[in-house]
C-alpha cells in the first residue's frame, strides 16, 4: 500500500455501517447505489453484512 492509498482509506463507525446496511435491508436500496454513494467497494459492503449476521454487530 502506498502513502496515497492510505490517505484514501476511510473509517466508518459501527453506527454508520449499520445505517448503510439498514438502507439496503429495510429500504431495499441497491448495493450498487450505496457503494457509489459512500465510495465503498461491494466486497466491503458484503463483509460488513456478513459480520453483522455472524456476530450480531
């Protein structure tokens, strides 16, 4: 990872992750729309979702 890559990395608080997941699960907003809106990769979204279902948080 280069220095410029590290500068692009962002941190999402657990509450922010939950709000994004809720928009998909409850409001049926497409994953692709959420990923575009929050500039995250789909694999990041699905990792958050897996962690939610596996760990309950």
